[in-house]
C-alpha cells in the first residue's frame, strides 16, 4: 500500500517509519526542508529512542522517503494521513494546520485514479473529522466523501520517549471510518499489528484519544492533590498512603500462581511534580473548551489542569519552608525534559519550577541528560545557569530539586553530590532516590510527605 503522511513531527514521522517497516511504501511530507533532508539522510529531526535505526532500515530499503512536495508524494497513494500539529489557542484547539492539509489533499483528490482514504491522525476534538475536515475535502475536490473518497479518524497513542516501541507493539488501534471501504483499507494497512482494533465512528475515535489522556492526567493530579494535603500534615506520607490504596483488589489481578499483577497505571497514582508535554495539557484544555461550548463544562478536568498548574509553585513553597527565604539561594534543578528519554521541554514541570524559583529570587542552575543549554536558556531565559554535569550543577548550590525521573538521577553518586552542595538538601519531586542512597547529612524532602513537622517518615513498604 502507498501511504502519504502529511507532517513529519513526533507522530507523523514515527507513524510513517513504522508503516514503512510494516512493508508499506511511505512518503512523509513536511514544509521544513531541513526535516525532509534529515529523514532522507536517515537522521531523525528530533530524539526518539530507536527512530534513527528505524529510519536507517526503512530509508535504506526504499520503503520510506520524504519530500516537501505534496503533489508528487500524493500521486497514486492509497491513504493519506494528516499528522500536523493542533496547538492550543485561546478558544481551545487551533485547527489551522489540519484545515490547510485537508484543503491541499482535497485539491489532489480528483486526479486520483483509485479510491483514496484520508486519515486524520492529529488529535482533534470530536466531530472535526466528519465536519470540518470533510467539508474542506469536499469543497477543495468537488467530490463526495464515502462515495468518491474515504475518510477516517485514527488517533495515535504514542508516548514520547517510547513512540517507536508504542508503534511497533501497539496496545490498541482505533479506527473511526466514515464508510466501510475506508474501514477495510485501514484494517489492511494495519494488518500486521497484533493488538485489539476498535472499529467505530470518527467521533468516537476522536473522543477515545481525549478520554485516554484525560484519565491519565486525572490520576496524576489526584495523586498530587492528595500529596499536597499530606505535605501539610507532619507525619503523613503519600507514598505509604498510596501503597495502601494500590493494594485494593480492584487495582490488581491475581495470576494463576496466586501472585498479584499490578497494572502499569499505578505509576500514575503516585505523587510527583505534575504532568507536562505536548499532549496532556493541550488536550485537556481543548476538550474543556469543546465541552464548555456545548454547555457541559468539564469541572473535574478543569481542576485537573489547575492542580497541575499549581504544583510547581507548591514544590517551590516546600523548598522555601526548608531553606527559608529563597532570595539569593542557589538551587540546582535536575531535569528540564517533561519526562525521561526525551529532550522535549514543552510545558515541562522542571521548566515551570525553574521559573517559579527565579520569581522567588533564587539563582537557578539546571541539568538534564538530554536537554541542551540552548533549550534551557530558551525556556528559562539567560539568567539561568546550565551545567552538563550533575556534580558541577550541584557545586555551591543550597539544594537540588529532581523534576524529571531520569534513571541517571537514580544512579547518581549522591555522596559526591553532597560534597559539592553548600547545604545537603534534595527535594525529590519524582521519588527516584531513597534515603538509603543518601549520606546521613542529607535532608531528603520527598513530595507527598509532611516533612517540616520534623517527623521524618519511614520509607514506604516495598509492596509493589
Ligand atoms: C501521553 C499519553 O500517555 C500517550 O498515550 C499520548 O499518545 C500522548 O500523551 P506522553 O505525554 O508522551 O504520552 O507521556 P506520559 O508518559 O503519559 O507522561 C505524560 C506526563 O505525565 C509527563 O510529564 C510525565 O512526567 C507525567 N507523569 C507520568 C507523572 O507526572 N506521573 C506519572 O506517574 C506518569
């Protein structure tokens, strides 16, 4: 099958390369010539584990190509996939790029000699595919959807930092086809994928994506809200509390041998510094706006956002209670990426914590295994310092705040870090270090723990 992917970003390029690896002939189209050149040279324009080798394999085999020209890339394609950005704007979701892609594809449809399916993979609010996209396509082509061309919504569920793995071993595929021919063609496109395929309408497919992200974000904000309360009560420890919650039989299944299998979802039910990235915040803002327009405000999801937005300031308050006035204090922020195994700092909690520290008058030095100095300055401004080595970042600092759960921070030589610090204080925002790893002189501030009552809590039982 020939597939034309419009948009070679995180979703478009991983999807395109993944489909090429399945044996399809894929061309990724992007308006950015440097991105196109990079792909042709088998170098991904952004970091995703395994993507370079996937490009190496699929470009070398001739299965994957890239182009800035949609017309030539579209000719003869069975499927075109719209995978362009849908940024937030003041009314919720900005569909400009989706509309532009639909119009450009619509203009090319009449020249197609066979039934062609247009797929919307970008995250769009329910009804977008079967109204706005459909209208743009029909207006630009003069054709009728379902009769002359196919249309479907096919949302992605690719986590950053493991997107290639998530495409190669999908947990689900959701196909919201407008017509049966589209459904059959998309089922064929994914024929090698061994996972449940949900066949439904475009609207339901669009809504699955929002509900999936919303429930994950809700668990995170729920945990952080409970943590926020625990942090005000000396002796309370969210970690212990959640360990007790996780044991609820409705959170695990019993294996044949009697052992308990705890779902990965439980990692979302633990205190942290909040969620970031290009999906959760944007998608929740979009679905809240969409619902409000329909007179059904999503009060809980609005709170999920506000709890998350307050979390960075709360973390800085916790540090202030330990260090006193933060003005003039030097704080090392370990972790600017919004999650491990990516250099993406979009809406990152680490960046927000850095901003709040600067507002509090602290001097901030940042470290991240993958985020560059330039990216740190772009996010936090020129007043922030940056070190590529954690010990150098800790030198002379009054405290370290761990804001991203990088494995490197689990394995750090904390004895060496302690020597460098002016005050041996670490606020572990991601629960990655245990008190056993730290020299006795260290003061470990852990999220979700009522510390400043002076009551240090025993480590949570290792039940999971
Ligand atoms: C998310 C969805 O998981 C994915 O299915 C969708 O396609 C895109 O959006 P992603 O944002 O890459 O993927 O990552 P995820 O691992 O879900 O983390 C999102 C944010 O939640 C990160 O900032 C992460 O640090 C945070 N998080 C995650 C927590 O704060 N606590 C957790 O326990 C897990």
